[in-house]
C-alpha cells in the first residue's frame, strides 16, 4: 500500500514537473504577445503605430528563429546527459529572461540599446523554448504505459494553455485595475514579474523529478545525437514539421495575433479582446484532455485528420464570426477554433515521440518541432500583420491557415498509426 502511494506520488510529481515548464514558457509568450502594442511603442517608438507593432512582433519572431538551435543544444543534453538536466536548464533560462524583461529600461531611458537588450533576451528565451516542449513530452511518454501515453503526453500542452490562460488573465486583470496611462507606463511590467515566481516553482519541482528508465537503459551512441537524427531520421523530422504546421500557425494566429487584430482592425476594446482570449482558452482545456483520452482509444490519425480537414473547411466561416463587432459573435468564432485545435494538439504530442527511437528522441523531435515553430509558428503574427496591410483583405490570415492545413492533411494520410504500440528503441 505504501509502495503504491509512493508510486502514485512520484507519477503525479513527474506529470507536474513535465507540464510546469511549459506553463512558464507559454505564460511569458502570452504576456509578450498581449503586451505587443505597448512594447512596440515603448521599445520601438514611431509616428506610425503599425510600424511599432510590426517591430514588436518581429522581435517575437527573432526569438522563435532561435528555437531550432535551442532544440539542438538542449536535445543533445537530453539525449546524452538525461531528460532531467535538460528540463531544469530550460526552465532556468526562461525564468532569467522573463525576470530581466520586467526590469528592462525603455527607449526613452537608454535609447536604441533598449531594443537590442530586448532582442537578446528574446533569443535566450527562444533557446529555452526550443528544448522544453519536445523534451517534456518525451519525458512523460517514457514514464507512461502504452494505453495512457496519449493522455500523459497531453499534459505539457495542457500546461502550455494554463500558462497562456494565466498570462492572458493576469494582463486582463491589471488592464482593468489600472488606468490606461498607468498600465502603459509601468503596469505592463507586473505580469513579467509574476512569471519570475512561476520560474522558481518550476525549478523546485524539477529538482525532484525522476529520470526516464528508457534513457537509463538505452545503449549510448558515440557520435552527436543531432548528426544521427539528421542522417538516419530526416523523414520523421519532415513528418513532424508538416504535422505541426497547422497547429503552430493556428495557435499563434488565434491566441497571439488575434488580440492585436481585434483591437487594431475591429476596434474592440483591449479589455474585451483579452476577455475573449481568456474564455476561449478555458474552452480549450477540457477539449485537450478529452481528445487525449480519445486518442488512446481510437488512435492518433483520426484526430490529426479532424484538425487538418476542420482548418481547411471551417477557418473562413470561423474567421468571419471573429470579423465582427459583437462580443458574443467573436467569442463563438474563437471557441470554434478552440474545439478544432484542442483536438489537434492532443493528436500530435504522442506521435512526435512514438515515431522516434530513444537515443535521438529529444534531438529529432526538437529539430522538427522547432523548425516548424521557428519558421512558421513564431512568425505567424508578423506574416498575418503584413498580409493584412499588403492585401487590405481582412480574411488573408484565414487563407494562410487553410494553406497550412493542406500540407498537414497530405502528411497525415501517409503516416502509420502509432497508438497502442511500444516505443521504438
């Protein structure tokens, strides 16, 4: 009985440890995305608000371009030294960057050096994120039984949404508590300071996590895992890139860019835009959990088909609902996207682990996932802003999402089902 309780405690602690790093990292990106209009004005002042906003999103994209390098570095650490040290390193890097941004002087105080320091910090955080999500889902998959692997690997995404929800909610709270002038002058720093507290909690949890038995028993490789991954598993890496594409673009389009779109294009108040964002994230949480359980019952491919076909055929009507001034109509549109992508995130997480062997599992999944997020995901707000300005077509972001769905759909057709099978070794 004591051993059973101890085993359950260890299992729960490992799940929390795997998820909480993603909570911190996506909390920070939610705060930055929400604060982008303010950050643009403070760090990239311009007579044209569009130029300032574009610069702020460009910095977000720069951080994401650093993700593949982070995936290589932390993936190497995870495959060579263990999952635990890589995950601890990741959360410390992210926490340091978040704390530094909270105290960063603005352009009015130190001139262009403010922008340079902001870029450096976002690159540091991009390196951190590059190793976090792939390593955490690998860690949880390797601790999971076959029949619950989809459910267990969904926790990092669940933690990500909690972080995003927390970031959006806290920004919404302080934007309502403070006057507009106070919020833009100094209130925007408070959410970043709260992120420092999350970093401390995440580090403490991960100090007590247990190493994966799959890693302990795996035969070590003499060469660099990155080289083996590129040489022997480039097809799996391409599959991960394509399968992640519609989910990556969808997430950043709907929960990062949409806030600026609603406030700048549809003239929705900042508080209402943040409230819509928060409510749609709440809807996303149970969808992820239910879909993850479903993936263990019916397989991963049906869920991947659902999100690809759904994004292809329903992006336009759902975006049309968001292209509105009515609060409830906008919320209904974003809630529809929550249903769509909540299913997609649950189907993808386990697949990334199940198609790769132990010795390069973190490196290969990190390369594929981060190339997709760096090239397509993190640049989505920038691309959407540019397309909207260039084409003067308010539906151009939806067309961009539909195009990514086509590629994800094609790759889903060709992959084999991985649910219910032992992890390759």
